[in-house]
């Protein structure tokens, strides 16, 4: 009989990790993390460097020991069913480390062996096909491009068909075309039911891919919501407009938007897209009798969002 799949692919309760080095004070990397990652979701774990993302992932994957709390992967408690929990998760690491003398085919076979996948159930050729590496099956890893290596690492994490796939900052330093390719593949996996946990510090990436996002900062979850709800909460952008002439003072038509006047005829608008769409700001610029020579918009980046979300905590603490 097959067990029912769990509602949550990953579930942690009061998860704490304290690093105790020989020197220096203990460091609390995870401070009571309660997180539920629904089965089938494409879940983004966002946070600045040092927030605790890698620690969290390493604990899920059985690569680091928690200090306290409970962790379930695919309904399997990592203390009570360590093997079951590990079998349910595949991790695509950050580094592109691959043994240069293994071919993709060999690498996947070795990995399948490590996970105890019987020879008859291995899907090496199919997986290589799926990540677009079928024609490189027997090439040495050192001859593969960066993008191919990245895809090979995704393939490696998939050999035991885990229902949960973790991607740790997978596109840091990956060019746009390869990034797209990788996302198409991962989106396909997600569409076919694999739960994806992605860590990144690119909000835009999370925005495009993830249906749910948790933001962690200094070991604590500071926000966890659907991506849409979170972005609405973090609704802010910057628009820089270069106009055709010098301004001594702010035209009345623009007063409501309170732009900052900068040298070289630039006006910088901080705005909430949900309240003032760009079009309305540009219309006001025109109404003020100005011609737009150049313009650019900037998303709020994650660092800003952290400041927004954690400022109150920092101020009071
Ligand atoms: P992130 O992946 O979000 O950058 P990490 O999980 O790597 O964050 O780190 C969280 C915190 O724990 C950081 O303050 C980091 O310095 C500390 N840390 C991580 N690994 C160790 C370790 N092995 N020993 C001591 N401190 C560590």
C-alpha cells in the first residue's frame, strides 16, 4: 500500500541551530524556524548573506545537525527516519564542483549507486536527455561548459527521483540564456509535481518563479506568504527620468509625486506601482511641459526589503 503524500513537503517546528566554535561566542544561525513548504509548491527562501539559508538546507538534507526542534521531509521525521527523509530530497549545490574525469553517464550511475537505486530502476539516459545532455553522456566533465555543468548537477540531484528538489543559489554567475534554460527545466519538474525549494538573493528571480516566499534574516523568518501578497506588501520602485532642460524648482504638476531633483536634469521618483503606475508619473512629467530624454526603473532589491521588514525590529532591539 502506498502512503498518502503529505500536505507539506517540508515542515519545521521550532528549528534551532547554534554553531559552537572553539573560539568566540556561540552563533545562533537558526532561531526557532517554523516553516511549512506545501507539497507541489515552488518555494523561495530569500535572505541576505549570513541569514541562515545554507544552514537550513543542510539540515533538511542531512548534511548538518540541528540543535533542537523538529524537521520533517516528505512527512518523515529526520530523527526517526533519517534514511527516508534523505531519500525524499535532492540538493543542487552552489558550487560547480564535478570530478573532471567522470563522464555525465558515470557520474549519475555512481550517484544512483550511492542512493541504492537498483540498476534496473536507473534512469540515467532519460535524465540526461531531460537536462539536454544526452549527446554529452560520455564526454569528460571537464569539457562541459558552465551551463552544462549546472544542468548535470540538477540531473545528479534527481537520480533517486526525490519529490523535493532544493536549488541553492543556482544562478549566481550564470548567464541569462543558461538561466532561462535551467528555469524551463525546473519549471517542468515542478509542473509534473516536484516540490522546489530555491534559495536566492535575487528578488526578481523569486518573483518570476516562486508561488510562495519566505524571507529569513539573522536566523528568523521575517515574512512568509504567497509571492503576490509579499510583493504587494513590498510595493515600491524607483523611476529615474532625465528631462530636456534644467529645473530651478519642482513643477507643480509633479509635486504630488515628490521626486528628488538630482544633477544632470534627473528626477528620481520613489513610488508604489500599485498606487501610481509609471504611466501616470510620465503623464505628469509631460503635463509639466518636460520631455523625457531617458528613463530607467529599478526594483526594490532584497536588501531594501530587509531594511523595510526588519527596521522596526532593529530600532526596538
Ligand atoms: P546564508 O546561507 O543565508 O548565507 P548561513 O547558513 O551560511 O547563511 O550562515 C548563517 C550564520 O551562521 C552566519 O552568521 C554564519 O556566519 C554562521 N555559520 C555558518 N556556518 C557556520 C559554521 N560552520 N560555524 C560557525 N558559524 C557558521
